[in-house]
């Protein structure tokens, strides 16, 4: 995946590249956690980044509706198609309902070399809702 090359590098490299350099972005600091995090959110484009305090990219979120050339994975794929493409997941979870967080769909996680890719499926179907790329040390 093209975006995986940005995991572990300073956020400024991604921010200076196309198409990100032309997009409005909101930067915020999450200082209430044991380890501070810097967040970048491209609200109009369905992309979010979580960085270490030194702004090294740990996690990239791609929400449904994002330009699929960024994810290189069609969000119309169904869970069985994801499993056929990536094999057996390293971890999976069923859909859940929480009074605080609401509903969330099933998910699958795959370890691909130096990155982990996580697929969150829609609550109402087994299509992809979000793709998350993570450094190994960012996996919960």
C-alpha cells in the first residue's frame, strides 16, 4: 500500500506530498494520555493520522468515501473478499453494541510485514467502513 511507506516517518513528509499538500488539515494535540499524540485530520477527505509526540506517523485511518486510490482497496469489498485476498486474520472481532460507544461492525486485523492493516466493517453489511494502517507498536 502506498500510504504504508509513511508509517514511522515524520508527518511533514506526508503533508508535503500530493494530494495532502492541497487539502485543508486540522492539527490537534492530545495531551491527556500517558504518551502525548499529535492528530492530523483531513475532514473533507476521510483521512486521519495519529503521530507520536515527535510527529512520527503511528496510525493512518481511511474512512469509507475516501478516494480509493489512497487505500488501494475498494470499500465495496465484502468481508469474505477481504479474507480471500489477505488470508487468515491475526485477530478478529464480532459486531458489538455499547451503550456509550454505540454500534460497531465486525473487524479483521492482518499483519503484513512491518505494518498491520485493520478492516472495520459496516454495522448493517459486511462491506468495509474503515481501513486502518498501523506500525506494529501502535496496535492495541
